[in-house]
C-alpha cells in the first residue's frame, strides 16, 4: 500500500487568514463561505487579540460558526478553516483551528502529516484531538518556536503535505505560513491588508494580484510586511500573479444553484474557450516536430475528467490513427507503466488541477521523461504549474461539485487538439474553431419541458441504466455518474451490445433505460438493444441524431453532423435532467453528500 493511504484525513479543507487594519470578523467568515463548494463538515476560526487567542469551532455549516460570533466583533489577525473529514469523526474537537496545550499556538492546516504518530510519541502532552494537525500545534509550543526560522526548521522532520497558517499569542499581529503539496496563496490589497487562502477565489473583491506558495516555501506576514523563505531559511523573492478576471463572473446569476447556472454557462464557455485559444495562439508550438515526437497517447484523469480522457483517446485514435488510451489516475499510479519511454505523450485532464491521484500520475510520467500536457480549468493549480504544456479549459470558475461546463469544455479542447494535430498529419485544414462556435449555439437547445416532465418520473426511480456504443458508451458512463452523484439514484452504464450478456436479467416493467444513439454507423445496434429492453417492459428514452426518430415520443433529438461533437450535445440534457431531478428530490446538487469538489487526497 502506498504510504500516504494510511493517513487520509483532513484534506479537502479550506483555509483563510487575515492580517491588517480592523475588519469585522464576519469578513473572514464570508471569505470562508467562498470555499464552501469544496465540501466540508465543520468550520472554525481563531483570532489573536491583546496577547490571547480567541476561537470558535462548530460542526456543520459555516452559518453555525457565524452565529457563534458576535456580529460586531472585529479582527486584525485571524485564521479560519473548513474541514472535510475523510477519516476521524466530525466533532468540534477534531475541527480546526487546533490549539496547543496552553493555547499559545493555533493552526489551520490542509493536507496530511504522514508521520504524525511518530511525532506525537515525542510530545510531553498528548492532544485531545486525534488529528495529525493537533500534533503540529502542540509541537510548536513544546519546541518553543519563537522565530520564523525556528518555525521553518520544525518542519524538517515532518513528512506529508501541508498548507498551513499559524498564530501565536506572544507574536502580535503575525501569521506564520508554510506549504508542501497543498495549495496556499496570499494577496495584499491596496490598503496594505493581507488575505491568505487555499484558493485564490477568496481574493475576489479584495486584491488584484497574489502570490502562490511553491512546495517547501514559508512566509512570515506581520505589520512590517510579507517575507518569503525557502526551507534553507533563505529569503526569496517571488513574482505576483494577476487575479483571474474570470472570478468576476463568480455567482449564481439568478439561478437557484451553481450547477444549473454552470450548465447554462456552457454555450458561452465554449465560445470563450475558442476565443482564448485563437487569441493566445495556443496550438502554435504544437507543430510537425511535436507531432513526430510521440507514437502513443495516454490520457489520465479521475471521475468526469476520466470520461473526458476516454473521449479524448477516441479522438486521437479516430482523427490521428494513433494508439491512444485513457486510464484512471488512481489505477495508473499503482501499475508500473509499460510504455515506450519518451515516445508516449501524456495528457492529464483535471478541472481543479489539484486532484491528488492525477498529480501523482503526472509525477510518474515526468520521471519517464515523457512530454506531459495538462488540461485544466485552474491556471494557478499544481497541475498547471507542473505540466510541460498547459492547455486551459477556460470554462470559468466551476463551483458545483458535479462537473458540467468543465466537462464540455474539456471535450472541446481535446477535439481541437486532436483536430489541430490531424490537420498537420493529414495535410488538411479543418476549421475546428468554427465547428465549436457553431456547436456552442446548439448546446442548450434541448427541450426543457420534455426534461422537466421526465425528471418528475425519474425522481421516484430507484434504478436506471444508460446504454450506448463507442463514444456514446462513454457518454452513457458520464450520464450515469452525473445522475448518481446528484440524485443518489443507483444508475449503471453498459455498452448497448452487452445488455443481452447479463444486464437484461434486471430489466422489468418500468425499468428506466436511457439509450445514447448518436453515432450514425452504430445507431441501429443501440436501437436493437432498446427494442430488447422495451420488449421486457422498460421505459426507454433515446438521445439521438437519427432524423428518422426525430418525431417519436421519448426521443431527444440533436441535429449535428460531426459525430465527434455529439458527446458535447448529448451530455448537456442529462446534466440538466440530473440537476432538475436532484432539486425535485430536495437534494442540493451543488454539494452532494460525501463528495468534495477538489479531491486532494489519494
Ligand atoms: C463528477 C466530478 C468528479 C471529478 C473528479 C476529478 O461530476 O466532478 O468525478 O471529475 O473528482 O476532479 P478534477 O477534474 O478536478 O481532477
């Protein structure tokens, strides 16, 4: 077993911190709210005031924490946290901030201290909380940490990952920060105040630029300013990054949920992506020489991003006639790759760019000396920073846990990439930019009334199945995942030809079947499977570009000739249907139970 597996706990957490002129405490808590989308089950904050640390921690929603704080209270130096428990109970004791025995230190932490049990044995006082973070807080006190240098050195024998912020009651208006593997950022606004966050989204309406901590970098921020250090205690100079203008569009824009808003962003997002690729000449470096540098393509991702990888592999096979395959990142990292050294082009697909499994796989590919393309929606993410070539997904901020617009933009980016290389290889000139622009006008044209009606049946369903062939089978997998995670309906996906090899035994009167039949050559095969299911009483809905079926009841029809682009059109109605059904069932599709937006643990 991989070492890190044994210590999965507090991971997809969120961190914020503030140091500056007096502000309402609720300012910090509102910043914490921007991290809600990551998923969490408790929240807490600690502030330093007149040589004492005051804190509050609450299980459940951030509003519980907010209600525990006097609304007139003000802060000048404070840290706050949302915890998403993977192992270890959801209790106030296990929530952050963690304080040392005499409440000298308080820290918030995102990541996993792998050797915390060893470190704990060397402590005089055993913290009440059974978390790894509590050990670090206690260590700071017992090691008599006084300066930033002491603080940095104390991490020499700490293994694992951390993004953390610490305050100490004897250090007036000072926050110590450190980062290894887990993201951490800091911004200073024009008034000179500092905001710390594990996601730059928190800097929206605060600053215009920010610093991004790299691994093993530390900092001290106090009234005199901000100083960065490396782990050798040298002061380092860092460059600022501009805050992504896309954050300006962050919000529900009148929709009841982020998921619905993000589905309806899709047309615009596809257009924006094309405009960005054109203006930035994204494909220019990917020339003939680049094309000749590989003879195999491996695409890697998790969940929805894995499905995009699978479709991308089909694009490479079909357009470039090249050996291409997709693999789950979580499987790839444990399988010694049998690859033709550096002749394999790797493409890593990740909305967040922080998925631990995908990052783990990227590190393996880099060791093989392979070229690594990273396709991500978050340009300041670890994936974007580690890739040899970064392709932006440019979907805009995606907040809902269930990925929608990022998926359709991933497909469009992969199609453009394969077509661009196909144009070079096949000496042709397909205008993939125009194709996507035309497609973007169709993506939201599905019949909402038809889907609203369908969702009222679906909400009472216990089980359903999605079937398809080839590209349509991959859409069936993604459709099934979307429905499962947002409605908790147990759904499966099968290649349509496989029904008669087993699943047919489960089909009975009223079983819900969705057939994706968008590939002209293969439609007939899937329709045959539909007939087999219907003959056994199944209620079938067909998503198809087959004109012959256009006017049939229970058919969702798409007019699109380019079969490579149909996976974009055929998933959008299912995303909508899932979201609608979720709402009818009283579920919040933005935050399905047990799931987090950014899975930063293996
Ligand atoms: C499903 C979903 C997840 C993610 C997966 C990978 O709707 O969003 O399956 O696709 O956790 O996340 P990223 O793309 O951030 O690497």
